[in-house]
C-alpha cells in the first residue's frame, strides 16, 4: 500500500515490550516532549537513494529476466515499478549427437535460406591450439582420461630435474600432451571418434553472436553493447590446482569460481565427425568484500592462457556497476 510501512512507532514499542532488537527501541528526547525512533538498517539518505536508483536506471539485465527497467525511472529518480519475469521461449530441437560431446544447445540468430547459422572463418594456429587443448582436457571420456594419466606418469619419469617448479611442470605437461596423444593414438586400437579427436580440429570454424544453452541465452560482449540487455556474463566453477607463486612446490587442489564475459562464440569442427561449441572469454580478477559480496574488476584480467570454456559448463551472471567506484 503506497505510503504505508510496518516500521512505525507501535511496531517499535512491540519490539521493546518483547525485549528484542534493542537498537530499534524508541528513545525519549532530552526534553522528553518527543520520542525518537532510531534509523533502521535499510534507511537511506536522499543522496543514497539517488545513487541506488541511478544504478537501477542504468542497469542491463539478462534477456527474459526483466522488462526495460530504465523506463520506470524519471530524471528525478523517484518513480519506480516492479520488474517481472517473462516466460522462456521454446527451444529448438537439437540434432546431431556425439559420443564425446552431445549437443547441449543451439545457436541463436536468423538462418539464411540454404545456409547454416553463423559465419565461417579460419582459425589461427594459436587459437586452434588453445581451443583443442581445452577440448582434450574436458571431454569426460574414460579412454582419454586414461591417456592423460599415462602421459602424466610418462612426464614424471622423463623429468630428471628435481629443481623444476611444479607450476612450470604443469604448463609443459598440458602443452606437450596434444602432440604425445596424437602420436600415441596412431599405434593404438581405439574408436574412430578418439582418432578424430587426436588429429585436432579443422582450421575452418563457425562464429556465432548468440547461443542457447543450460536454459540461458548467451551473447557476446559486442552484441551487448548494442542492446538494452546483458547476456555476455558467465561463471564457471572448476576443480583447479592453485599455486601461491611460480616457486610453489605444493599446489592446493580445490573448487575455484571464475567470472568472465564472452568475447566470441565458436564451433570447432573435428573433420565432420563431431563439433564442439566453445566460449572465448575474458576472465576477471575477483575479490570478496567485507559484506561477503563478490566484486569483479573489469580492468584486471586473469587466466589469459585459458580463454576457452565449453558452452555446456557455464551459468549466466550479470554485472552491476558499483555506484561509488568506476572499476
């Protein structure tokens, strides 16, 4: 009800009678002519209200989460309204199944007559190597897992330099596995999909502006710049060995949550045997403030050597600008 509140004089007297929330009990003024009500924790000054409403006015939320919230705030930042959920549109049928990477979503955008969605382009060697490395270590196949363990033992026996840092070993291990795996599969009797995986992807990939997966619509940051919505934010929780520094000999294995934004959405093709959709991301430096809130700094990037992630692994997030800081 407009103008009504449950926080009033009688409510404060009830708290006093019950003997709880002492910081909110009424206090007599010095001249005892008035009763003062201490401010509640949610009370805001006029300046704080303007900052709070200004943040909401500029906010860009994921598509389907809310209406255009900016239209409910006028110049004086007083008028406001509730935001509402929209029903999720029906997903398209998903075809093509792979024993390694079952299809978990579909690209967004208009399909030209007689052509596939997206735009074909040529992968450079560095991008192709980074994408293929991530695919190898995240395919969730028992045979590939056995090869990874075998290569790890091989590298331990090969390395005689006990002074080499564990951090350096981890880097070399992941980089050398691709070549070792391709040579090993040639002489082993393995299924066809493992052979195609070992060869690496084709140099021709497809690039999309949007992708539907895990119940979310994802778009690139460039697409978000032209829209009233924000659909490029994502998070990933992964089991990761954490090194205190490059000299650390004892990394700690644990779940780490990464926050980032999508730079590009690509589908790499493994010689028409199967394909994999990957998000190329900027990963941001994260810290938790005194109130337990996660703060993301867009100006500080991390994990630059690991920009890719499987589309099926992520969840959508959106970022809100701090009203008091620019980062």
